[in-house]
């Protein structure tokens, strides 16, 4: 595999090696960035956490007043350029803010919907007049934003919208008719980005204001979680929208929808990270103080295992989130320096790493689900009580595997996008896959023993990539253009890719951190990295066998299974003792401390 010093292109992680000095790690945030993050933390502590029940009960005007206070602090305008009243911060700073605000339950949903899908379509696709009219009010919080894409008949197939837009006889308005559902912030939004079909098949975006005649709302939805988030249907009955409110080009609405989804997936991964850290800390505090059989439950191995595993997955997720955020941030700056405009630079950078954004969305949402599930278990009966924090966290977490495209859609997307790039010649997957096939026919090269720090882990990651190339290459050869129908096999390959990317990310972060602080100061991080890589290796082995047994027989099957056995063979590792060391560090700190 090729080693390069500059940033690799989107999807190339499978065939190229990244050096640890080329990744950004959270330990590198500067003082100003951490001050902004602490402001977000203090905002939640003052305005959100004391009011969670009131928020969930939809107390009239409360959510709007919280968003107004966020606007006064500048929390709604960090990604909006200064010329439109925002702070114009870079992506890494925005991701850090998203992480810290992500712990705010329903408020974080309302806030991220406003700053993301409510604001970014106008920022990236709006005309100068549209940006000047709407962005300052959205950045300040004077106006709240919403986004109307989903319809009753179109869930994951978002482009199958039936809402119609017809040009009026005087050509001054588009007349919208249709309905949208699951619309976040609908109850108090002033500005809606709405998608409709012009002339039956030209999927197009529109900016629709709250006061336009013909726009009406359904009742608040009764939801399992994020109860305080306003979610309503939005109806359009001969709704007159001025022609100057067309967003982007007629028939190019899919560009808006898909590009905004890429950014949404990235930011969701940061938000669930923030939620996960709070839940980990709650779990540690409870385990330290809850006594059973004469001692704190944090002293018991079964509980230590849970506390450590929460931390391992959080630390790994964080490693991947900021690895990708930095890649996109650097790509944005590179495109700007080449003379691309603001929107093209930001959208092009997110599009470049769309595969990684899909991976992060799946991995992050499933980390939070694991963390809250084990949080409930650590609390025991109290975890099931609405008087304790885990019950709300458990319910609120579940939506994240559905938001921004379901995890099933995102699993299939990350494989599909990677293969399409290979078919277009943007990534060379074929040569490395053929090398792996040749390697299967050869006698394994044992090489000389090397005990240098991280050498063993780097070899495991390299073999993970070979396993993916072998299984994906065999699937493509067997099914060709019919592979899309084999969703189970695609999901197996996706699971292998997700685990490998997370494992490589946690290795790169830990290697860089050890280079900065020294090995003795990073014992917990080294333990977390090693436990995750070993477990990821097992997940990859199982997914690979599932795929091989689904698509191969006879000699081919035996050869592929032998290959997987070779590529997933790792030295013995005592994960119990590693987890005990991790849990001890967490419990002594009394919080998530990595």
C-alpha cells in the first residue's frame, strides 16, 4: 500500500496509508476554540439541562426563547460568514461546537436543524439577494429555519416527492400543492426550504416564508424520543411563492438535498459524540456512588467492562470524526486557494469525502445507542425511571439511526459510492484487489519480527484492508451490475469498511498522541486503541465469512475463507486487563476523561 504525506482523496483510505502526522486530533484544539466550546457547554448547563421536562412538554414559547438566547451568544451563526452577521468559523471549530451542543437532547435537534438544513441551503445555493435577506436573521436567531424534504410516500427515496410547483399565468409566482412530514422546527419556523416537482419531474428547491398564504401546519407528532423537538406536517394548498424564491436552479434540487445530507451526516456524528460523553460521565458517577453487596458497583468486573467499552467506542468515534473533519476543512481551504467560490469550496469538500461522512453517520449513531443502552443497564431499575437521566437519553438516542438517511441506506451508500468512483477511474481499487488475489496464491511472508510500537496494529489494519478488497473484489466479479440487488452482501462489506476506518482512525490518533505526550502518559489511550482494533478485527472476520458463504462455493469458497483466516489472524490479547485499567482511570477521574 502506498504511503503519502498529503491528504488522501475521499475513499482512498482503502488503498493508501495515512501517516499519523497528517491527521488532526482533538488534543490539538487551541485555546480560543476551547473557549467557544466551553461557552456552548455553559449554555446547555444554564438554559437546557435545568429545563428538560419543560422542553419535552412543549411549554409555549420555551424552545424559541432558548434558540433566541443561543442566537444572542452567537451559537447560531458560527458557520455563517461575517458579511451576513455570523462568525465565519472554520469547519473544525464548527464541528467542536456541534459536539458540545450535541448533548442538549431536543434542543440540540432544534439547534442543529436550524444551523444546518435550515440555514446552509440558502448559504450555499442562495442568490446574493436571498442571502442578504435571510442569512442575517437566521444567524441571529430572529428567524428560525426548517427544511421540508420528506413526504408520506417518500422516506429513504427522497426524490420521489409528489409536491407540485406550477408557474402562475403572470409568471410571478410558483403555486405549491402537497404535504411534507417529519419536519423539524415546523411549529415555530419562519423560513422553510421546500422541495417540489416543477413540470412533474424537475425536482426544485424553494424558500417559503411562514406568512405565505396557503401554508398550514399539522399537529405536533407524538414521538418516542426528542419530544421537545417540534415535528409537524407542513401542508401547501395553492401556496404562492415568488419566483425570486426559487433556490438554486429549476430541476437541480437534488444537488441541494444530497450536498446538505453529506454535511448533516458529518455533523450528526459530532453531535452524538457530545451526547455519548455526557452519558459516559453520568454512568461513571452513578457506578462510583451506587453501592451493592457492601461496595460501589464500579468495583465489579461486569460494570467495569461496560464503563470501559463506553469509553473505547467514544474515543474511537472522536478519532474518526476529527480525522474526517480535518480532511474536509483542508479540502475547503485548498479549493478556496484555487479560486473556487465559498459555496463551491464547501460543497465540493463535503462531496469529496461523502463516503467517509456516511461511515461516520452509521458508526457515531451506533456508538451513542450502545452507550445509552449500557447506561440504562448500569443504572439498573433507576435507568428505567423517568426521574433519572438514562430514560430520556435512551429514547432520544434512537432517532439518530434514522436521521440523515437510515443506517441501512448509509451502509449501502458508502459501498456504492466507493465502487462508482472506482468505475470512473477516480480511485484505483482494481490493482490493489488483484495484488491481494495474487497474495492468496503465495506462501505467507513471515518477515522479520519487529516489536516497534504500533507495528503490530499497523499490520492488522493493513490486513483488514486486504480482507475488504478480497471480499468486495469477489462480489463485484461475481455479480457485476447486479450487485445492488445483493443488499446483505453489501451490508457485510459496509460493516467491514466501517470497522476498519474506525480502527485506523483510533490508531492514527493514538500514535500521534504518544508522539506528543510520550507512551507513559497515554496508557489508557493505548489500551482503548488495542481493545478496539482487536474487536473490530473479529467483526470484520464474521462479516467477511457471512459474505463469502453467501456468494461462493467449493474451491473458491475454501480459498476465500483461507484468505480471511490469514488476514484476520492476530496475536493473543488480554482485553479484560486492558478494560480494567481503562475503567480504573475513568472511575478515579469521576468522568469521561479521554
